[in-house]
C-alpha cells in the first residue's frame, strides 16, 4: 500500500535523527541520561540494593552507552524506513525508546529544576511515549496479510478436517 511506503520512512525519521544525534553528539544526551539515572536511583527504595555498576558509571562509560544506543536506534530506524524487516525494526525501536522514557520520568519534587527543565523533561517523556506507541502499532501491522499464529491455526484446522477430526497420525 502506498500509505505504508510513505508513512514508515516519515515515522522513522525521528528515530534516525535522534539516534544519529546521540551517536555523533553525545554530550547533551549523556547529561540527560545522567540526570535521569540519578532521578531513577533516588526513587528506588532504600531496602533495594542498586549495584555499583549502575550508580558508578563513569562519564566515558555512559558516553559509550549513549553512542551505542544512538547507533542502534538509527540502524533500526533506517531498517524501518527502508522496509527491511519492518515489524522487527519497529519492535526494536519500541524497546530502544524505553531508556528515554525512564530517564524522562518526572523528577522527585526535591530534585526538580527550573520550570524550563521540568517542561523539557515532560516534553521528552510525552514524545517518547508517543513514538513508542507508534512503533508498537507498526510492529503489529501485518500489512493485510495473516500472521504466523493465524496460519498455524488454519493448517491445524485443515488437518483436523481432513482427518475426520482426530489427531494427526504422525502426532501419535
């Protein structure tokens, strides 16, 4: 359908743009990730132990993680735009947005910054949620063709009908 050929690349542009920006210019993304991780860690109850591998990430390690995440996001976005395994690419994009959602959750009241910072965090969260929903819908799009589960049910129903309703002889 023509609509999918136009809509998928348009939808993928945000992911490609964000991914390339994070991979090529990680400093602002690292700052957001660090702030988001700090806010998340403060929400964890004291009885839950947060491993030092999470709390003690160096800037170099976090930069590498941000760049790798950005590259993966851009690659999956490009795959979706090109129509290469679009359902798999869209599912990967939905999963790759999860860290953005987590780091964009509202900060606790005692850690909130200026009104502009709160607005920027909220905007990132809403945008990430919207694109996660779009990616999930794209991942579930069968393009008018039946999915694997439907095909399996049809084969089983056809076997059952041809065997008179009993189990297939090879299945014992």
